[in-house]
C-alpha cells in the first residue's frame, strides 16, 4: 500500500509562508540539527523558534523518518555524554556500544544472527558421547551450550 502524503501540494505554499522554520535564515542548519538528534527544546531556544512550530515543520516534510533512520547519531551522542558527564552503568554503556555496532552505514539496525552447524557439532563428539546419544538420546553438556537451549523428548 502506497504511503499517502499528510498534506496536499496546495498547502505547501501556506506552510512555507507561515512556518517560522521555513522563513529562518538557518533553516538547513535547524533541520540538520534535528535530524542529528539535537533536542527539540535546545534547537528552539538556539534558533528562536517555537517547539510546536519546529515539530510541525519536521512532520510536514517527514523529517521524523529521517531522524529515526539516523539512530547512529543519537547513540553516539549518548555514549559521548555518558563518558564525559555521567557514570553510566556498565550494562547501559555496553548495550549502547553494541547497538552502534549493529547499525549499517545508513543508520539502520541490522540484527546479526550466528548459525551453528549441527553436523559440525556431531563430528566433534567423541565415540563415547555418540554412543551415549544413540542409546539414551542424551547430548553432552558442551553440545547444548554450543547450540543453546535444546529441548529433549522428555521435556516436550
């Protein structure tokens, strides 16, 4: 289904004549700061525009989508501030750094999946482990930790 535009082309002229951001000499700088995850309040104060006007402008030109795609800037800012001003918890800092590593060059979150070949794991089993598995269906502990949670017949 195609995305419908919230505003018609005829309202573009009306928006531009009434919008404080559109009329501002540093319009592009304002838009770049907002897409780069600077706070709406700080932008409004720095450039002398109202928060509501700023949000309306960003919504009209669909800057919310651009901002959401730019998660890298938000996370980098968080990590930088955390390291400079706050004593972050180790888990919060590690999670932010980990998430940064999962972002591609376009700022999109890419979930990486590791795969384990079951055949490779069976080849690593000793002959006694293979015999135990054949007789009782019991896998060695190292096998289960390599694959993750393995549900046995008795647990189903």
